[in-house]
C-alpha cells in the first residue's frame, strides 16, 4: 500500500493564481481531511469528508474548495492564491469503521505534505 | 469551544533523562485523544489513541495516560532518536473535526 500520497511536494504561485493540491489514499478510508501547518499555529483543519459526495468545512475554510467524487481522492483547490495561504498542507485519512461491533474513531494517516509559497 | 493546549512548547533532555509532556483539553465529550510524532519536513506519524479516562498505552520508551482533563506522554530514558515534535489532538462528540495542539518540540542530547 502506498498509504496517503500528495502532489506536488513543492509549489510556488503568484498572487491570484489558482491551483489544485492532489491527495489520494489506497486504504479505502471513509474519512479524509486537509490541514495547513504554520509556525506556532499547529495543524488547522481546512475541510474534511466522511465519504464520497460528502464534504464539510473545518476551522479555516476560506479561500479553499474541496470535492470528493471517489473514496480514494480528495483534491484541495485554491481559488485565487494569497500570500496568507503560504503554508505546508497535509492531507490525512482514517477509517470510521468500528471494531468488534463498536464504533471507534481511529487514527489518521498523514501524507508527506505540500509546501506552498504564494508570492 | 473545543481547545487543546500542549506544554511545554520546547523541551531539552539529556539522553536517559525521563520526562513528561502535557496535553490539556476542553471538549463537550471526548470521542478520542490522539498522540502523533512529527519529524522535520514530514507528516505526523500516529503513536497512540486513548478513549476514556484511566486508559494507558505503551510503546517502547513512550507511555500515554489520560484523565478527564489532560493527557501525559511519558518518555522513559529517551534517546537522541526520540527528538521530534509531539502533537496531541482530540475529537469531541458530535463532530468529525479533529483539534490539534501546537505541539512540544523535544530535543534529546547525547
């Protein structure tokens, strides 16, 4: 299994440009999420999805769009990049299935990250 | 509002010097508390999940404990390879939004 993959690893954009960060997982996980990580701020949730066709906003959703057409893929779109979106972006996935009949909220598996710079 | 606070922000230990990292949380109801390790330039790597007060989990030199207000990550006789940032996250009842703390940067000196 490749786990969670993200592309690209690095990206430089100019203010106002748009782009899509790709995220894919091969573990058949229902839950997928996008975070941004900034110095001193920790990981902040941007958007998340609990299954194909279902997405919802996290803590910092402004300026970002997501869609989930398949279980495997969860792309993050920057509509009009701004310098404030300079950050490291992580995608993560987890299983929501229970074990032994009980529903446990399981650990998230993270991708390697995309370092984005907006000039 | 759900909140997670980790302390200290940074910690320097000599090899073999045991210590504890703290994660204090405020949630309406706890579904799970998660510990991750993050190395520079990499994504977080899962360590433990704790679901209820009194629960403990161990892995090599690490032991995680949970009360109704906080969790501790105890590091026994640390080695330089334990140097990393340790992140704590919570998932509260009625939501799928994981809330992360800002982490503790641990440096273990040989």
